[in-house]
C-alpha cells in the first residue's frame, strides 16, 4: 500500500483466503452497482436541481416545446458530454489510479477551460465542490480530503467530472462505471428541470430516458478511448442559449 500517495484508495490489509468465499464476486458487483445508484441519484445533494443545462433558455426561445424536442435537446447534451466532460473524467481516473497529481489537475483545468459559457463553468465547479465536501463529511474515500484541499487552495478548479473521477477511482470502481453515472446525471438533470419548465409528464421523461440510455455504451466507449486533446463539446446552439440565459430577466434556474 502506498501510504504517501495523495490519490491512493485505502485498502484493508489481511491474509487472503485460499479461495474466495461463495458469492464473493456477486457481492462486489452488488456493491459497485449500489455505489453507482448512490452517486447517480438525482437527489444527491450537490446542487444539480439548481441548473437546467441551458434548457430554460431553450424553452423560453421555443427551441424546446414538446417531448420530441426535449428528447432531441437531451440527446445533444449527452453527445456533447461524451466528447467533452466524459473524456476529461476518463483522463482524471487514469491519473488518479496512477497517483499522478499533476496529470489529474491538468485534466481538471482542461475540462474547465473548454466550457465557453460562464454558467456552464459555474455549474461544473459548484457541483464539483459540493460533491467533494459531501464525500469528505459523509461518504468518500481518503483521496477526497486532499482533493478538496486543492480546490479550496485554488490549485485546481474542482469541476464535477474531475471530482466524480477522483471519487470513483478512490472507491475502486471502473471508468465505465464512472462514465455511465456521469452520462446518467447529465440526462436526469435536464429531464428533471423539464418537469418544472414545460408541459411534459413524468411518463414522458421516463420514456425519453429509457430511449437515450441505449446510447450510453457507445458514448462511454468513445470517452474512455479518446485522447485528452480530443476533448471538445461542439454544440453551438447550446452555447448560444447558455449565453442568452446569463442576461435573462426571468430565471428559475442558474443555468
């Protein structure tokens, strides 16, 4: 065990049995799934409810006006995330597993700098900091304490994807599990906001989520295999709507 590593997850030191007990592999799988559900829950107290991912402006401008256009908007957001934030998340997890603080903080800054709108940057760092604070206080591995200290000291922005990557690496979970949780969060943030912004029902949003989840495997595979320099999220209409939202007179959400 590398006790000096800033990002190393704590491991229990014990004599390994000659053979794993019955059900051991299944128990590990259940725990991993439970952690994905825990940190992918839309009720996780990291402030996602305060943001709409530019949906509020899209509804105000008539770009999104029914279930079909909401599905298209959410699909675009997922594709943008898979080519941007999710690529950065995968880079962070590789750096965290390698205990490479410089590479980790560099990936975090790359995520932050690729966000064109002020509100997108605000959303990412606020959620990232809240996730780090929650983990240090209640649930996270030891790696989260130095990560939060780095955020507070201004050494790293502490974006949400980067913080999620540090957390999942510290818990010993895989990049695929982190990427799936991230994509799920992107979708549910927008769809939950839609219920407060437009005339759609819970059945509509569940139908949309069910359809869009089928693309997660492809999106996560792309993010996991992309190089850091490939990180981009080209969606000009979303960026324009986010810029419009900054000066909106009536705002229910912060983005």
